[in-house]
C-alpha cells in the first residue's frame, strides 16, 4: 500500500470530511494519525471516559475496502494499542496483533436540527452527590460521572424535589455538544423522562460553536435508539470497541 500518509492532528482535521473526525477528535489528545483515501487510524491518548490512557488508543474508521489495508499497514509500522475502536464492518479484519473481544458495540449519532422542546421541566443539577446517587441506581456503568473531564453540565427532572432523571453534556474541542449518561430511575421509566432530558441536552448542545449534537448508544438499546431517532439523530458510524490482547 503506497498512499498511506502519517499526519498530525491539525492536518487530519483539515483533510478529513468525516464527521466523527471533525466533531469528536480532540487535537490536544491526538498524537498522530495515518490516512489513506477516506480511511483513518487515529492515535489518541484518552480512553473511553475522556481520561488519560496507559497506552495508545486507536480509532479506525472509513470504508471497509480502504480501512482494512490501512490497518494492516499501520500494524506493520507501530506497536499495538491498548484499546481499539474500529468500524464494526471491519471488526473481523483487525490485524493479528490488535485482536480484541468486542466489549462495546455502538452507534455514533449526530444531528444539526433543533428538536421539539422537552415536555417536562428540565433543570440544571449542581449536586454531585445527588447525580451519583441516581446513577448508582439507574446506570452504574454510565460513561459520565460528576468530575468526568469536559462535562459542561448535568440536566435533570425532579418530582417532589427528588431527582428522577439526569444526563450530561460534554463539550468537545470544536464546540460540539456530546450527550452522555442519560439515566432515569427504574421506578420512573416509560414516562418520557429520558426523552425530555435528551431533548434539553440536545438543544443546549446545538447552541455551541459547531451547531452539532452527537452521542453514542449501544446497538442493543432499542428504547434509547427510538428516542434519538425521534429527536432527529442519525447513525453515522457503527463501532466495535474494547481493550486489546496486548
């Protein structure tokens, strides 16, 4: 393969038209990248929660026919990553030294269109203990917690003074708002509270500099996917993620 180029973060952002690269890649956390056609392998330094990783974190994206030879070329040049995210269509073609068990199978979704405002009163939540308590009950594996780097705010719904639904907005490097940790108490599900929190977060996200809102959601989470489709989000990538066998 002769058209592989190694580029820095700024050049990657300048040459790539991929929305994930433009709205999710943080130049400050990107060491370098390799590109070929529409495919890219991005070497980052942050893991799944936006925190520093003990080793390279690679994100591999692009059409299968271009991404798979690019991954093989990069694998021949550099040491393997400790964590890998790859287009799901190319999961089975990950180079031998990068093999991993798929721990996360998820869609990356995006919208630029304002949605209908929430039906419920959604307020900003500033009590970290209160947010943690709800997440411990409703979503203990949440990708966001109070103190997670980059989180701009927590928005939630209260009933009789009690927090019953909550979600976070992380502000990305280009101003994109990324939804995380949308959670509803088990006793209050099925009432549209997740939709209300997600709508409020989306509208706040779209008010940022990029005018874009994004999120990640597990492929198997049908109720959440239904909400996000109704809010105007579209799937732009489907990824498989996990720690490698390094």
